[in-house]
């Protein structure tokens, strides 16, 4: 459940060859992707939000560049020190998420949840991250070993949850956003 001890982590992977730029700074309806997600966290009542992997004007942690688990581990270490017990983990390439997409994750009991077939976004209790987790683990392995609940994905949310990794996917999501 969402509490004052829930924080947000936006995974920012840096430059994308397919997108031609850092996905965090791509314009989504006049707002950078990273800022849209930070604003979404604020809408959900999450006061502490940081980026993992790069400094985009929010509090941030650097990771080892081995993959998304590296960002989660770096973020979790900082958030534990700041008193957070749970984190909502977001991919910067899914800036068209809406609050209703994320509420089921935030309302899931311990140890947290992910959507079927999509390891991000996820909500995870920081204590559920196995101590042996390596930065290069696939996200699905982390989710399985942490025991996250798997939630069904509604057809209207699937594209928003998946995000945009190619210019064509971005064009489709942008068109939906600007409707």
C-alpha cells in the first residue's frame, strides 16, 4: 500500500541509438519524459523521487551501467538510507503512464507487484530484493526471486505500460497522448 515510505525510482538508461537521443529528455507533449514521470509520482502522493543512471535535475544515483537491476540496486541503497521501505520503479521510456495504470501496483500487498509479461513498472518492497541480486540480472529474475505478485494487464493499458523503444512506438504513443 502507498505510504510515506514509498519512493519512486525512474530508470534512465542514457542515449538510445534507436531513438536518436537520451529517452529521458525526449519531448512528450511539451514535457521531458523524466519530468512527466516525476509529475506522475507527485500526483500519486510519492514525495521522494530519484533517477537512476543519470542526473536530470532530480535527486539521482549512478549505477554500474550493467542494466536496469543496477539502477534498482543503486536506488534501493539510497532509499533505504532515507527511510523508504517500498519503491515504485518506472522506466523513463514509458512517460505516457497514468495514475490509474499504477494504482494496482501501489495497492498490492508485500512484497509488491508487476504486470504480466512486463517487469516495469513494478512496485517492490526494498527488503524483498534478494541480497544476491546482481546488477546484470534480468528484471524478470529479480521480480521472480523477490516473489512479486503478477497482475493482469488491461488491453487499453498495454502500450502505455510497455512504453516506446522505437520512433514508431513513440509516434503511436504521442498520437494517443495528444488526442
